C-alpha cells in the first residue's frame, strides 16, 4: 500500500523533535516546524548538523536531495498543508491535548498525527479530539535519525488503514515500525528499560554499584548481545541445542530467588512455557543453534570493530588486545635471527574468510592492511615500541604504491619480505613483497615514511634507537639490488 507524503509538519523541536526533523529532511521530505522556543532554530540546526555528519559515515550511497526546512511562526502555518504531523512536545497530558485541539483547528481532515509520547496511551491523548482516529502513538528512540525503532500504538478509535498508512510512510524514511498489540502505559521498550533503571537505582541505593559500574556491566556485556539479538533470541542460544524450553527449565526457578527488587513475576505455568517456546521457534527455529551462534559472533565482531574504531567502550579493550597480539608476534624478532644482508621476513598472515570479495579473493584494502602490518613489524624490529611512542615520536606513511599480481583465496598462508631501500635523517624507504607458497609473489608495495614529532605535528629527525638501527640495516642492505618495480622517488632516498 502506498501513501503519498509530500510535506511533514513537526510540532516541537527539542531532542526528539529535532531528531525526527533530521530524519525526515535527510530522507528528502520538506518539513515545517512550529516551536515557540527562542532557541529552536539553533537547536534544530545543531541536531541536523550532527545527523548529516552521522549519515556521511553510515551510508556509502550518494546523499539524496535534502528536504527543505521551514520555521513557521504559527501552528496554522506549520500544519495547514501537511500530510503527516509529528508531535514532540513535553510529557504533559494537558499540554498535548491542548496542542491537538490547535492542530485539529488548522490541519487537513486526512492528515496523520503521530505523538512521540514515551508513556501516555493513545486513548488518553485522543480525549476531546474531533477526529481521534487519526492520532496514534509513534514513539521513537534517541537519536531518532539513527535508531530505527518506532513503536506504533493505536487505540480502539484507530482503524487498520490509518495505522498501515503511518507504518508505510515511517518505513519509507528508514524506521522499523513495531505495532503494539495492546494499549499499555510506556508501551513495550520503555517498560523494559524502566525495569533495568529501577534495578540500577536499587543497586546504587544499597551501595552495591556506582553509575559507571552499572553502565560498564551493560556496555561491556549483555548490552552488546541485546544490540544484535535481543532478549529471547539471546536466551534461546544460551539454551543450546535443546532450545528455549530447556533454558526456561534451567533458569526459570531463579525468578523466585531474591536476585532483584522486582519480584512480581508471572508464574511459569506450562501454558506460558509453551507460548514462549512456540514463539521462539517461530522467531528463530529456521536456524540451528550453531547457525545462530555464528550469526551472533559475526554481528558482535562488527559491533566491536566499530567501537574499536572509535576507541570507545568494549572497543578500547579490543584495541589494546590487538596491540598486545602484534607485540607478541614481533617480540621474539631479534636481529641475531636475521641476516641483514638479505630481505627480512618479519610478518606472516592467513587470509580470513571475511577478507574476501564476491569472487572469493582477497579484497584490495586487505592487501594494504597486510603491507601496513609488515611496515609495523619492521618499525617494531628497529625499536619503535610503546616507550618510544610515549616520548611523542612516531613514523607516518606519506606515500604508498601497490601492485596486485595474483588472486589470493581464503585460507592462504602469506608472508611478507621487506627490504630497506634507503633513509635519511627524517625519511625511510621500504619495499615489500607479499609471498605465498613456494615464493610466488602475489603483490608488491613500496612506501615512504616520515618521522614526526606528534606534539608539534611536524617532521623531525629519527631518535635513538631508531636512528642507529636504521643506519645499521641500511648499511647491510645497500648491497641488495633495488627491485625493478621501485619508482624513481623510491630510489632517490638514501
């Protein structure tokens, strides 16, 4: 079913209202906003700027033409020709009902009205309206422009067609419309959040944990699982091959133990157990537990890599582990074990399945990753360790050339042969040959690196021990033939 939306109105432009506006605008819809707050234009503008920044990172597709944002001076100006109206005013029932009276006085009879309320039932909101059937709850989550969930809550006054129109439109702007089966205070998600919030308050009140310790318990643990598999599917996996029924039989009795202040729980009757088990089968029964585990692991890796890239939460731990693994791989590399008059083999890798493209071959950026790791191994070899970095010095790559010579399938063991082409007081030239099997060269790389003072953000001379080690290796490798693939600039240094 299609429902043509041409113009959207937003009533209220705070955190939630601004997030809605950003989502609509960045999906190409014109929005008129009415918010008498004197700082409304600034607030909405800042939220929209953040949303544009996030979308630039999130999507690879070229951005679509943005919708036009208009700040209306009156309610009538904002809603009179709107097809969809999103209300996001403060959580006061009397205020919301007053707003709906004003909206109805100026909006078209067929305009849909969604309320961002996090707690009120639609039947409460609809009291006193002339056309209650067009108002429903459309409760989003902050930041609205990124989190897709929107709880759609109808009352008995709403008809199916109106709700389908709302869901169709909201899904067109990237939302996951979850229609709540029954009216209930705080809907679904906030009731779950409220339970965790209440328990957190008790843990602080009783001196068991601090706010940071509670947040760490969530963001380093079950919060990561919930982010990609929810509550019941997570527990289904925990039940192993025996499934959800087995999990309930094992852990269900714990609901009667004093683990929580929230002790009012339903009895686990056979009827309830059957309902949960059947719903879980319908949700996840098409996948084996091993398949669910692999999906879980792949999703967690993706989440952890994103957090690692931002050096945030659990990602900072992964980042530190990565550094330790690299250090462990290179810590036994000793000059005595290498003939410096020959190219050095300091780095090895195995092509993982996720490194490959749709042809089953290693992708271009993974070649660069392996060559970069080989460069890091060389820098470790010459003494650029944590102590050296802590002084405020580092080595940056400023020029790279790669040749792709062979296709490399998943599972291939590869090694990198590194030759030093020259150096001066600030620059270092390296060449790499990526090899598999019996000396088959699959790629080559040549790199120019610059020694920098990271505090001053400028190039500077190498310091000890790098200075001495580079001089020693350069002297030993001057007898080697410069590779034929090395470019003119590469040959020039040293």
